[in-house]
């Protein structure tokens, strides 16, 4: 979604995701920047929507931990991802909503 700041993009996406989540649909939310994904994650928290945010360890560790304080319990660092399907399922829990950046989507573990 494109548009200037303050036009309701994040609110619109969060509302649509909440409706689809209530139907049990699997949803991937992908954005180009970590900040855009983080903003969407914080908005989903406000709407009481369960999700997991996958973030690159290199971006997170020692650089940007502080920006994820509000959603830390929903965060999965890339080094925590497992290629074993059962382990990955345990990490993700019951959520049907995943958020990540475009570059994180190319992680081989997420491919499967």
C-alpha cells in the first residue's frame, strides 16, 4: 500500500488482517522496511491480533532491540528459525499471521 504518512494505511491493513484472522486464514504481511513491519505489528497488538514477527538477527542484535520493546514477546529472530517442521511449528505456535521484510522472506527456512 502506498501513500503519504497519516492516511490510514496501517489501520486499514490491521483491520483487514483482524477480520481474516478471525476466519482462521493464513496471512503473510510483508513490507520493504523493518520499520514498516514493526509499525504494523504494533498496530496488530492494539487490535489484539496474534502474530509472529520474523526479524533478521543482524538487524536486531546490538542495533535495534529497543524499537521492538512493545512487541518483544511476538518476535522471532532469524537465528531462532529451525528447518525442522515440528520445531518451527512449536516456535510459531497457533498463530496464522506472520510478518517480515521482503529480504527476510528469502530465508531458506521460511521457503518451506
